[in-house]
């Protein structure tokens, strides 16, 4: 039963990570950047953050599956990195205004 839960977490984290990567690539596309020409910096920042979070989410899903004994620590680490990335992005975008 434990193996099924870990496999479900792996699939879930990989799916969500790929969605983040897709959104990041969409935000960074030329068509989207031209559409939001006045707010290019914000759109570009959102694209890079989304791309980074997607890659981080996929890596964490694989790490949780590979090292199930470290599951609690990996979740805490993931949440800390997630909060740091979001807050640092907010600070950088606030300073650019």
C-alpha cells in the first residue's frame, strides 16, 4: 500500500510540475511577451518563476519516490523553497516599479 501512495505522489508531482513548466514556457513565448508589451518584466519574471517551480516540483516528486524515508523532510524543504521563491519574486517586482 505504501508503494501505491508513493507512486501516486510521483505521478501527481510530475503532472503538476509539467503544468508549471508549460505555463512558464507560454509566459516566455514571444507571442505572449509582445501581447503584454507594457508589462514585459512582470510577465518574464512570472515565466521564469513558473519554469523554476515546475522543475523543482518534478525533482521533488522523483526524490520523494526514490527516498521515501526522507518524505517529511523533503516536503518541508519543498515548501520552504516555494515560499522563498514566491517572496523573492514579489520583492524584486516591487523594487522594479
